[in-house]
C-alpha cells in the first residue's frame, strides 16, 4: 500500500489508484470488531452532534446551508475516542469580511475559538470541545466551490458500507504508522477519487505533516 501511495500524484488517475489501494484490503475478524465498535460509538456521537447542529442552525437562521461535512456521517471515522470530531459546514451567502466577522464573533460568543486565516480550500475554521468531542465549524462562502465540496461529502456518505469499512481500516492502519504522511496522502487520494466528475471541483493537494 505504501508503495502505491508514495508514487501517487494528485490529479493523476485518482480513482483507479484509489481502487488499487482499496483492493489490497480484506477485513479480518479484528477489523470487523473494530467497525462494530466504531458504529456503536457513532450512535452516541450522532446524538451529541445533532444537538450542536441544531444550535448552530438556530444561531444562523438566515443561512440556508448548514450541514455535516464530516467523516462520521460517511462511516469512515476512527473508533478511538481521541479521534472523535465533527465538522459542520456553514455557508455564508455573498460572503465578505464584514459578514464573516459577524459570524465568527457570534460563534466565539458561545465558546468556539476561531483561526485567524482562511484555510487553503476556502473555509474559516472555528473549534470547540463539547462533551469530549471536538466540533469544527467551517464557514464557507455560499458559492460554486463550496457546493462542489458539499457534493463530494454527500458522495462519500453514499458509498457502500463495504467501501466505507475498508476506508476506515486503511485510515486506522496508516494512522498507526510512524510516517503520518501516508495517512495524509490517502485522505487526499480519497477526496480526489470522488471529486473527479463533480462540476467546479479542484485538485486537493497533499499537505505536509
């Protein structure tokens, strides 16, 4: 697997490279138990997350798109409690500096901490630990690029359970390795593999550790 990931270059036959990596994996009995543990954890996580999602929607009633954009809804998150996190996308119509500041000031008023820079793929991140879970609010412009990213998340949410389970085990295996770069490469590969035929998509780069 590492050899395939090491030679991977974003934008170069992404889906077929992804399938090659996926086809290496056969779930062991221990892997299946891990998936069961993760699914049980996700039932608890969803109850907590739904409360936060509703609260965020109530805070921003004028914003039409406020949705999960998170690995837990795609069943590709890990089972370790320290890896529990939830990403929520908040799309700001006709975004500008003034609207973004009002939104971040509002979310900071309930204890979130916001970064002071826009992340590479055009979102502004605010985080808070709630009931031992890290929640990340990603403020985005309500535009074509954000719509494409949301479609990507929906596409991964809708993958077959067997594919989602293999993705989980690949992530678990790679995260346990000393070289964390392979985990980062695989995440870029996963997103690029399913971003291909979505209008207004872009190539997601491999970010350094």
